[in-house]
């Protein structure tokens, strides 16, 4: 989970998770008012349900991870329903495995203490600045992800308990030094070989194929010649970013805007805050907070009380000090109290979602006006974008009206907009150009209105302020390609097969000749050929390392190449020399990872076999 938090602290992913958390709580709240849910669970593990809501949230998180990993390619992948269904099923199986582990941990009575959780939080890199725990960063990330301290602590407890079980079961796996050394000596072994390549190319001129052979191959291999549905599109594209490039904003325009909106370019006031916190989980939280406030009124030191009394122990160790905050960053109640104080003053007791605070202003950094020179480029870009967006919406409405009113052509729309109709190359559903790989656009391109009725599509959004309208230009239905389309390819393949056969016969003769006389004068030699050599055909290398070690006389064999055959003579197997310590470490790590993964899968498989796991199907 902490790995996810670390990733989630980087902006877009965090916001996505925040939205998911809000929606999940909203859904829970609504369902509690409506009564018990009749929704069929995604899975049931020993009577405990995995809800569809939990599955959808985990699935959305996985989609986000894949999108981050694959970038623009993910739009194409996500358009493949069977692929995404496989992703969703793997997510469900992971949730089932986690549920099985949680249940087994509970049966074994495994526990994680509060102190362990605190230490884990302090040691988590996502919550650190320059290698040290940063309480402000910790609280900010929790707010960003929509967690309260209590709920985050509970999530940590579940995750750490699960990992405790996994570590107990699979963490004892180890790799013997002899295993690593043996694998290293095999991997670093080299071989002395001679080889002779019989190129098939000279035999191509002697080959020929008949119409009957081509027809017979085509009839016997129809599955090779299935063609997916293919289309090409005409389209009109409107993009505010492109429109902005043609808009000129002068420095005088920017200066005028700056003068009229100086308030926008104030560098905001910042305040260094400290607090004493009593959490809501404490039954007497408000009374305790008021008692501390009274001590302050009686003259006791704020920093001393924070160290002794604050339940935010991380800031308490610093006398309650948090960080510099601009207005609007903290919870509204906290923010209002902080910016109502003078330097050195502390507030009355303030209640927020985190608990009861007493807030103190340690220092104030006044706001100041940003110079025009510093913000000129920003203003110009902003004004360009504003004009471009205004123009975009105007043109978008024209595009929507004309493409709808004249649905059998884009020419009139292009004329009204003063743009050209663009055309895509032919493409399939799974290999769409980037602009058309957006799921909504791809769906429209292959819809019955566009594909069968020949109508213009509606205005389709591919990104913010970026739309297209499209219509089909050419369409080839899915099916088997005609023989005429693949005839030349079949003929080339059959000729190559004949030439390869001639090369195989020649290689066989050469091998028998070597067995008879042992002469390799017309062979090429490779001394100390490495297992992963890149300077020799991989087929020859693979065959050389699969041949039996010579016992007095060299061993010989043949191997097929892409265009021909080769005779391979193995003269000697060379033992590995001194093994690099880095290689030993790498192999040890690889083996340990493989063993651990195998153990984990085995543990889950055993738990699943001994459990009742159902996957209900909604009627």
C-alpha cells in the first residue's frame, strides 16, 4: 500500500484516487439511507463479500497504473474489450488473494502494534524530505488522498498484517551458494565451434510453383488469411491549442491586462503555523483541548505543552511547528483561525475533521506584487489561450450545425470553417492512428451510423478543447482475403520453402562429409562462443549450447536459419573462468525472486483450495 501512496503523491494519480475515495464514501452513504443493497458481490470468500464497488475502484486504479505505464498506447489497448476484461479478472483474483491472506492472518492471531505503524510511517520515503520524516508532507499527502489519520492507520494495520503473514510464509526462502555458483558456471561456460552456412538464396532462381500448389496452400491455410475490418476516414479537426498559435498578443496588451488585474499577481502572504492537536478518537477530546488552552492562558509555554500534550507527536516533537501555509491550503476552520491571528498569538480551541486544535502563528511572510517582467510570458500565453478557446467554441458550434444539417459530406463544414478535410490511412480497430484511438472516437468510427449509413459523426471530444467530426471514406468488411490479394506472398513463401529444403539437403550432405573426413577447411570458426553472443546468428548459438559435450571427437548437427541451414561442429566446451561477484549477486537475487514468487502463488493456491470462493453471476 505504501508503494501506492508513494506513487499517488505525484499529482494526477493522487487526484484520481481522491475522486475515487470521495465517490466510494458517497456511495456508501447513499446506500445506507436506501437500506441494504441487493447488488450481487463480485466474489465471496468464505462468506465474506468483495463488493463490485471495491472491484471497480481497484480496477480503476489498475487502469490508471497501466495508462501511466503505456502512455498513449493505452488508449488502443483499452479499446480492446477482451483485453480489459482480462485485466479486470486479474484484479479480482488479486482481491480474492488478499482476502484469503487477511482471513488466514486473523486465524493465526497476527497483530501489528501502534508503534510499528508509527515507525513505518516515519520510515516511508513518500513522507520524507531530504531523507528525514516531514510531518507537513505527511499531513498534506493524507489530505490530498482524502484520508483521515484514523482511517489511514487502519489501512496501514491491514496492509502490514498481511505483509507480516506473507513474509512469514515466503520470506524464509533462500538460495544455496552452490545453486548460484552452479548456475553461474553454466551461464558463463563458452564453446569452441566451427560452422558452415548453406544460404538458400542461390536456390531461389531454380524454384518454381504452380497455380495448383498456390491454391492448395491457400485452401489449407485459410486461417492465415483472415482480414480484420478495415476503414479509412475523412475528418475535420478543431484544436484550441493549434488556434492559439495563430493569435498574436502584444506586450502592450499584456501590460494592460496586468494593470487591470494586479490582484492576480500578488505573491500571497504565508504564515508559519504551529498547533496542539487532540484527535477525535479521544472520548474527552474537547475537554482535554480546553484544559490545555487554560494552561496557555495561565502562562505556560506553547512549545512545551505541544511536546507534552499534542497527539500529533510528529509536530509535537518540534514544539508544535508545522509549516508555512498560504491561505486556502488547510481545512477551512484551521485556515480561518490561522489567518485571523497576529504574529505570536494563539487561537481558542478550533474543531476540524482531524480533531481539536489550538493554533499559533509563529511568523508571517507578507505578500508582495510580482513584477510585470516575471509574468509577461504567462499573461501572453493566457490571453492567447483565452482568445483561442473563445474562437474554438464559436467554430465548434458552426461545425456541429453544418455537419448535422448536411450529414452526407464534410465539404460544406470545411468551407464554413475555412479548413481542409483530412483523410486517415486505412486502419483496423486495434491499430488506429493516435487521434482515433480514443475509445469514444473509435466507437463512433465503427458505429452503424457512420459505417453503414454513411453519416457524419457527432462532434467528438478527444481532449479538452479538441474535437473531431468524422465520416467513413473506405470500408472493407472483416473476412478472408481473396486469393488474388495474397497470391504473391504465397508464391514467395513456397519458393523459399523449396529453397530452404535444398539448403537442408546440402547441409545434410556437408554434415555426413564431416563425419567421414573431419575436415572443416571451408568452415568458419568461433573460439569461446558465449551463451548470449550477439555477433552470430542466434539459431547457431542456441544449437551450439544444446549439443552434447564432445567425447573424444567433435559433435556435429544442423540447424535451420531464416533463409537456409547451417552445419554446426562443437569442438570443445570451455569451463567458466573467474565469476564476477556482481553476476553472482544478480543471479542470487533473480533466483530468490523466482522462488519467492512461486511460494506466494503456492500459498494462495493452497488457501484457495481449502476455502469456499464463489464468483456470483448477476441474472
